[in-house]
C-alpha cells in the first residue's frame, strides 16, 4: 500500500496497538458519557442524540454493508470469497 516494506514496529502498531487504543477510547467514552448541555442549562432531547447517532452510523455502516454485499454476490465457498475479496487486483501489486 505504501510502496515499501514497513518496519516491524509499524506492523505491530497497525495490527495490535492502534486497535487496542481505539477500542479503549471507545469504551472509556461510553462509560464516561454525560448528556450534552448548551450553556450549562439546556439539555438536548433524546431524539437529538438519536438523530446524531443515525447520521454518524449512516456513513460508517456502508463499509460493513458493502463487505456483506460482496460476500453474497461473489461465487464460491466462504474461504474462496474471503480470498478473492482480500486479494488486490493484479495491476495494483507492487513488488518489494
């Protein structure tokens, strides 16, 4: 993807450290959630939170939905579908 083989440190960061930190931040923010206030007086209604979550997840949900669509429309077994879906096109490969 970047045109050269990354250092092992970067590979471990991408594979383990970054997902762990991102999951920790998500869990911490869910545990420490407090209702949003405007000017320390007005608390937003529940439907406002629902609308905000809907707008946020409407764009994020497209990636898993596209993956499910490609898995359903590609012929073969599940293992073959995953291999086809995760292999880059021949024109995109760069030799190291």
